[in-house]
C-alpha cells in the first residue's frame, strides 16, 4: 500500500503540471515568434512573411478571445481612396483577425469563431495545442492547407504576455 500512495500522488502531480488553467492565459499577449513547418518536406520557414510579424491575442475572463496578426513586410498602399484590387488582395492574404469564445481543455484550446476577417472561418472552431512555459504560451495548429500557397503546414505561434 505504501507504494501505491506515492505512485498515485506522482500521477496527480504529473497530470496537473501538464494541464493548463484558464487563469494562466487571461490577458493580452504579443506575438514573439511565428514558424511554419511544411508537412511534405519538414522545411521550417517564417510563418507570416518574415521574422517580425505583428500580432496580438487576448483571452478574457468572460470566455471571449480576439486575435489579430499582420505579416512582416506588408506594403502600405498610397492611400485608402487610391487602393487597387491587387492591393486589397495582397493585404487580405497577409493579415488575419477573428474573435469569438474559447474553451480550454488541458493541452488544447478551441476558438469558436463568431466574427472573422475571412467569412470562411466565421462559425467554425479552430483547435490548437497549447503550452504555457516560462511566461509564454505556444499555440500549434494541426496540419492544414495554408491560404497563401496551399501547402499543408503546421504553424507554431509563441506569445509573450503584454505587461
């Protein structure tokens, strides 16, 4: 019996250490790193246009979330009233934003999207693996077809807590 108690205690500690709690992610996060692994080749590249995309992620205590990301190196149009359709396409392909609710389940987080920059995402759920370590959260996608080039990819986003 003495062996079972420490073993049971170890299992409890090990499982609770792995499970992320909602209070760990509440607040605002700034995108620190975004990498993309091409599934067919295992090639690692910058996920969003270069090494310095701009992104923000917020998880509220009320169960709502918002994310916005702009790729590195976006070209600024001359002016809103002089923007071409090509400008609009380029800007749409180099940006994403959505909002909705979230549900945290240990090492997975589900974003239930009710508003999106891309109506194809509105009404869908996006599931991510999530890890909290050293004050950062890392979100990893399952393999999916990347919207810019159609290559099956896995994106890993590392977020730093904003003050």
